[in-house]
């Protein structure tokens, strides 16, 4: 990431149309979610169950992965293990080349975005075609998705109309949603019927049966997973659930938390290969790409419980004002602020844990009870420690403060010195701007000036 969150957010905050789009979309989704979760008297019990299942998987992940591999192979599929993005991309490219295909259709997948699969396929002479409407919009506009659930949330209907007019050669297309959807449908149906290879991600993977589950709202994913001859599914190793009974819990949690629906319009499950029905060649790529490092962190590992519902984005005051592109990551919002630095390192994404007000709204809505503020604070500490120069400066300041606060006489001395030092910077009993490296404290806040008399001095004077 060439620039940090503060720089990208500064640009995003000047885009008033973006802010209007985000405010409308997130407010609508929040209202729908509140209505459907409020219907369930056992909503908290569902959250507790989902959290418990995810924690159990993370505790015994190695066992569940081996069980899943055996189940997939028993059902006629093949399993490939990928240590990182490069290895995963190489596996997929080789599998596609083996079929002789020059195009692949893709189900919406954050995991494939994470590893940059589209770029890898394009570099290998293979054209990836996004079939989710919002992902297709982003692909045609050559833009990153800006939301986990609604990738094109930053665009309104007029912007999409202009994009489709240009890309599909439809000069008379209006901004009516039915016409926009119809234009995309006509384009995609041809691709579904003529493309021999599909690539998908997975919302869940069931260890006991080797089944893959994808939930979606449009039905495009079902075309991808049933029509092509070859299906390649990329699964983050944390996506496992032990049994189909466990999956039931998440199929109640996910739609309510993400789209504000009681159930997903399309819930697709497939297991291995069935002769004469669906893809006749099925491959699963199990992706690590930094996840075992996250698993090793006692505080940070809870991040891997995420089911990608995006509820935390829709309640986050920071995301609502900056949008997803400001995060510079496939995973935006509060979950991205804790997942991305753990996957790529704080040296690469060290500003993201600070992209939060720590209001706690994200933890309150998380369907699997991830304590996002706790992880944010944990990663902030790591980021400071790893930034050698900044960390040394902060440690020196905190050591000086600790020394001054350790004794009454030192504290009185520090108070007198502080009153003298602050004088050039006090305006109307506030310090509005500090010099040099201290300016970060006052850039977005006022610092109250030290009073002429402390409470102790006032008390002694009485």
C-alpha cells in the first residue's frame, strides 16, 4: 500500500456524492437488519452458538482440514494446498490451462480478490468474467470493490447506466434498475452457456461431507456452479464448519446480518462430482496466505471467525464517511482494519487499526461475537512497536510521563514546567496547535490548557 488510510480517507471525504451514496445504502441495510434480527427471540443464543462453533474449528483446525480433504476426495473431487497467493494462482492457472479454456466465469469471491486471481489469469492469457452484478460493475469500471456485500455501493444508478452504455454499446439504456439488470443479464447469459470453466469461493465448507456452500442474491453463482464442465473453488482454511447441522446456524445468522433477509434467495451446496449432473471435474484449493500466522496470535485469531456478513461496515461511522476504497484493501471497514494487517503485516497496513473511533458498534452487531475493538487496540500496539522511530519516540514520552507521575514532588515540578511551556500555544484556554512531531495530537482535536491552579493548590489555598 503506497499510502495509508489517512491520506486515502482525506481524498474520499471530499467526494460528496460518495458520502450520499454510502449514507443512503448503509442506513437502509441497518434498518432492514434491525427489523429481521428483532423478530428472533433467540438471536443472542444464535450468536453464541455461531461463535462457539467457529472457536471450536479454530482450536482443532488441522483435524478439520484433514477430514475435509478426505471427504472431498471420497466424493470424487481433488484438493490442492496453497501456502500463499502466488501458489494459489499458479494452481488455478494450471488447472484452467489443462482444460484449454481461454475464459472463466467467476462467482463473487473476496478470497479470489485477496490473492489477485483476476490479474494472474489475465497475465496468463485467460479472461476472467465476474458474474455478480456489483462485481461486474467494478470490473467494467476497472475499480476495486468498496464493500464486502455490496461491492459497487459507491456508485449510483446514473453512473452505472453511463458505464453500461459505454461497455455494452447501449446508447438508449436508462437508469431504471430493471433495464440495468436486463442489460447485464443478456451479457452474462451468453457467457454462462459458452464457458467451460468456473471459479468460485466459498462461504462455508463442511468437514464431514466435503460440501461447499455459497450464498448469494442473484442466481448467477448457481449458473457458475452447475453449467461449466470444470469447477475450481478457492477456500480460505478458516471457512470450515464441522457438520451440516452446524451450517444451519450460520444460514440463519448470515442473511439477517448481511442483507437484512430471513434467508438468502440462493443457497447452493455441492459435494464432489455426480456423473452426468453438473461439473464433471471439481477442484478445491485450500488457501493459507497468512492465516496460520493469525491463528498463532491469541488475541488476533478471533478475526478468523468472520463470516463476511459486512454488518460491521454498515454501522461504522468511519466507513460510512470514507467508503471502502480508503482502506486500500480487499477487506474494508472494521473487519478489514483487523484482518488485513494480520494477513499482510503492519508494515504494509499499519494505519488500518487506527481507522476506527473504537465506539464498539461493530462488536455489538457481529453475528459471531468478534471483539473487534479489542483486536484493534492489540494491533495498534503492535504497529507502534514495529515502527522503530515512532515507537522509540512514544516510549521516550511515556517514560518521561511515568517518571513525572511516579512521585508527588516530581509531579508538582512537571506541572510548573508545563504551565510555562504551554504559554505560546494557548488560545482561549485551549491548545489548538502543537509544533513539529506533536502536531498530530492537535490536528483533529483541541487540547485543554493546563489550569493556572490545580485542584490541590486551590484546596490548600482554602
